C-alpha cells in the first residue's frame, strides 16, 4: 500500500510506559529461565536480585502514575489554575481538514505507527516508526485547550495491526470526538490587549499613512509648507488613536488561548482516550504485581546468596 509522507519520523522520546510493564514481565521470565537452568545457587540468587531491582523500578513508575491519577482533581478549562492540572473532555481537530494517520489515512487528532518486515524464522524487524506532534484541541464545554502531544505518554484503545506481504503495520490513533483525559502543564496566554495593543495598532496605521506621502500631506500639512512638522505629527497620532479606538469598539474582544504541554520539571504528561478510573486501576494492578515480584525475588535471592 502507498504510505503517506509525514513530518514526524521518530517515536516519542518518553515512550509508552504501558509497554514497559510487559517488557519488564518478559525480562522476569527470561531471568527466571536462566535461574532455573543454572545449577549455581549464586547465579540463581543474582538473577532473582536483578528481577527485584527491575520490579522495584517498575513499581515506582506505576505507583507514581496511579497516585497522580487518583490525587489530581479534574479541572474545568474555563476556570483552571495555571500549572499542573488534570482535564477531561473531547478531542477535536482545530481545522476544517483533519489530520490523517500515516498508514491507514484515517482522519484523526493524533497517531503513532510502526512498520515491520518479516525475516528469517518469522522474526519481525522494525523498519520505521513515528507519530504526529501536531497540536489538537481538548474541549470540556467550559472552554478549549490546545494540546501539544510532543513528549506525551499516550494511551489509546484504538490500535490496529494488519499484515500485507512480508510487512506488518501497526497504528494507534486518537480520533475526533474521542473522550480525552489529559494531565500536564496548563497555561493561559492572553492576547495582546489594552494600551499595548492600541499603541501597536496606532503605529501600524501611521506606517500605512506614510506609504502614501501625498495623501498624508493633504490630510495633516495644515500650513501647506510641504512637510509634516512636530505639531502636525502629534495631530496625526491623535487622529490615528481616535480611529483605532473607534475600530476596536466594533470588534469582539480576542479570547485567551489555553495550552497544555509537557511540564518542564519532568512530571508526567499523559493523554488517553481510556476511562481515567480504568486507567488508574490498570496502574494499581501493575503496582501490586511488581511489589509482590520485588518482595519474593528479593527474599529468595538474598536467602540463596547468604546460605
């Protein structure tokens, strides 16, 4: 099939933490296999202590995410405080033409993809992967927030995998109108307003007048000496202010822009179209699994090495 070109050519540097749990579980099985096959108590003990170390790190990551989901209250965009917040609403594409996913070409707000090729012994080798870093919108009814997905940890139930010839294609998406849960750094950017905006518009209007010198002289050269003196320039600026203020009265006030992106202090930035409670329960289960694995492997491994 023809693959649509796209600007992103790499996966998120933060990765997908949900996959870490399965990766650590695979590491546990591999190390247990080495321990079972080994006839050395020392080798078995070391393998179990390595399992304990991996489980401790995985437990810490799952516990951190579980506590953030449980403890962070959901804010409304229209009244959210500046800083680290949790939002829940609906995903929307801000333009008329939605983003299209890399492989399937489906309209979406965000996508991640992977292309693999089958090799010897049915082994799949990754050829390329990537994802969209284009901002989209979260709407909760009280306002809209522009979400910058770069560096986000994304969880989505919309995952498709298919095979064509010797290639396997995998694509994960967030679609328009999906329920969207987000936790990250929230900030509100006020548009240029007040006296600063008025002065900027006055300057732009004066520049426009200067582009037509004859009309400028006709309008403001009161003594008809062919030049605009200081008093006449002050008159021109006062007139420019009157015109700008009159024009602004007929315009709606520009709205503030709310933005969510990755926190600079390294805290979790997560996007998900899964139910937050279900997502929290998933991390809770993994937390207990890794805690049990840590305690069991630490206890048995230490006993084997000490006795």
